[in-house]
């Protein structure tokens, strides 16, 4: 637990220094603290991805990062001083005391707990590959999951510190949880003074999402990072729209952050549709220089992600077979890619049979529904009611001839596009939870912001009550889980050092004199040996391109 807190302090400082450097180009604009931290996370992640193209993300990579952070901090020292003066009063107050207690609570969960299933299957092993090689060509042949190439694992690897303390820390998810929740709490202080409560309810959504995943806070799961960034972007968008000055710079930067979110998990790529609004405004005002700058930032974020895709899988976007540009020796065969994509779909639909991938929606939807737990069904019911409530409020506003903000329309467009993509491709609730939560929270926030009069307001109030009742079993389930977890985990010996990755049973297989490991009997692709795979059949259909691991893997 102590190691978790110390690592968070260090990550916070480095992200702040790098973030102020990244946003230092906006000389006349002062951003809130969360913007600097998010900018720091994005810049560090992109740096780690770039570095991994040439070498491992170990001591050398971290030393260069730290030197760059210190230089950025020195150049922007006046801005850092302003930030300190703005927030030090909060730190040394009862509010600050609450924030510290909350951070300690999350540190408790981050020091012990459960690993996400996919962390044992490939997240931890992929981080080890970053640490030992940086990049291995065709590693997706050894296990297809490696080809998913989430940029979040680059961020996790740069703050692993295996090279320094001998044990890989996995504290970055807890760090994101903490800063996002503190951002939410800080904004909710002024709930009563806010005329519009859409952003307030989105802040509540961040807290609810944390509750859902808190006992897995130590897991460097790509789902969690993706959902936190999606929730932050939507919350900050609403804050700027309803509580701020609708600053075009902030909308544009949030659009750049949406590009980054797509590299965390490509299933969230349609969030980039929010960029329609700032793009239209910039084009209208003929701000070509600004447009070029934001496009350049987006390209810088995408470039290492796409290059790594090419080297890891031989595809530009894996597992998407419609863009087939390369013919390289390490390319994952198309039949393997298509089968993997189909498996994602059928598992998301609870069919568990690739032969059923083309089953019509009317046939698989009842099967999928029956596989949901009761509290999940109640939550999904709240999402449907939230959509109905939003339509009702829209109708009320049209009748009252109230103007709609185009920035809000762009957010709704991106939100529902992501939900449609989630539903049609792989409707695991955890894959789209941020967007499903947003529907509920925005609906309740709109109702709280409306003038209460007439029949429509009574009907909207009834719908809001039904939404709250429907969501209650969902958060109650996870409150109970968290309480039981705390009770059972108090005596575990992780108050100094964080719990290590699970160590599965592994055996080795010789390829050209190199040991490659595979799991025996359980889905744990152990971090502690490398390179490895969960699935022996994938290993057996792969071989090395040359005589060394660094030469890469290819299909036989």
C-alpha cells in the first residue's frame, strides 16, 4: 500500500510536469488541474509507444522521460507556481483531508484484490514484453490478444519500475481512478449553485463506474482506462458547455483526447465524432493554423499506435480485415484474424459459438438478455428509460421553443454512435459501460435542470424516479462486493508492497534454441516468464522468423 501511494505521488508529479509542457503552447490560457494531468498521461503514453519501436521501456526510457519532464517543468515554472497557488488552499483544508482519505482508500484496493481476467490472459504479459523488448514483430502470432495493442499498456510499462525495485508495480489504474474521482468530487462541491446539472450527474457517473471496478483497481486492464477517459471527455465536454464559457480550445483538446481514447481500445473510436463541432467552428472562423495544429496532435497520437499494429500483427487495424495493405512475413493469417473477430462478437452476444456469428439480432438478442444478471437487466432498463426521458425533455424544449446547443448535439451523436457500435459488435456491458452510464446520467441531469411545470414535467419526474429505482440494484451489488472485499482483505500483508501478478503454471517449448512458454491448465499467461502464451495451439502454429526472439514470430 505504501508502494502504491509513493508511486502515485511520483506519477502525479511527472504527469503534471509533462502536462504543463504539452499545454504550454497555450500561453494565455490557464487550464484546470485535470487537463494538465490528462495531457501528461497522453504525452507519456505516446512517448512510451514511440520509444518501444526502438527499445525496451526500462531504465533508459524512464531516464529520458524524467529529464524531459524536469525541463518542461523548468520552462513552465511560472504556470506551475500559479497552479500551486490556486490549489494549495484546497489541499490544506477539510476538503483536502477528505481527498487524502479517499486516495488512501483507493490505495488499499490497489494494493490487493482481483485481477481482470484479461490481465492474466495478456495484459501483464504484454507489459513484460514492453519491458524486455519494447516490440517483437509478429508477436500476435504467438497469441492473438497481443495484436489488440492497447496504448494503455505502454503507459503501465513506463511506470512499472521492474528495473528499479525488482517487482513490477501495477498502480496506474488506481492512479486514474483517484484523479478522476477527485475531479468529480471537486466539481460536485458547487452542485447547488449550478443551474444545469448534466455535468454534475456525469461526475456521479465517474464515481459509480469506480464503484463497479474498485476491487480490481490494481489490474492494468485496458477496459478501465478506456472507460475513464471516455467518461472524462464527456464530463469535461458538458462542464465546458453548461458551466463554462463554451471555450473552443477546450472542445478541440477534448477531441484530440478522443483520438487517444481510440488507441486505448479501438471499440471506442466513434467518440471522435465529438470533433465535428469544434472542426465546424474552426472552419467557419477560418482558423487554419489551429486546425493544422490539432490535426498534427491527432496524427502524432495515432502514428506510433498504427506503426505498432503493423509490426505486431501485419495489419493496420487488428482485428479489422477490410484494410489489407501489407504483405509481410510476420502477418497474422486472415483466417485467424476473422476467427478472432468472430469470437469477440459471439462471446459478446453470449452465443459462444463462432458458427453463430451471422445469427440475426432478433435471434441472438433473447439469448443475450437471458445471460444478463438481474441487476444488469435492471441497469439496462434504466438506460432505455433514460433514452425515453431524453426524448421527452427534447419534445418539451421544442414545445417551449428553447434553443439547443450544437456542441451538445455533437456529444449526443458521438454517444449514441458508440452505443450502436457496442450493441452490434460485442455487447458485453463492460465494453460500453461508460456510454451506457452517460445515457442515464445525462437524462437525470437534464431533468434536474428543467423548469418543473405542467404534465410533461410530472411524467418526466415519474420516469426519473423509475430510472433511480432501476439503477439501485446495480450500485447496491457493487457496494456489497466492496464491503465484503474489505472485510476479507484487511489481514492481507500488502500494506508496504503491492501484491504481485498472479503466477500461473507454465511449461516451455523450444523454438530454434529459444524457450517460449505456454500455460498449462489455466488461463494465466504469467508475467514472470517471457515470452509466453495462454494457448498452446497458438504456439504450435507459430515459429520464429530467425534464430532469436527479437527476430519476431510468424505463422507456420
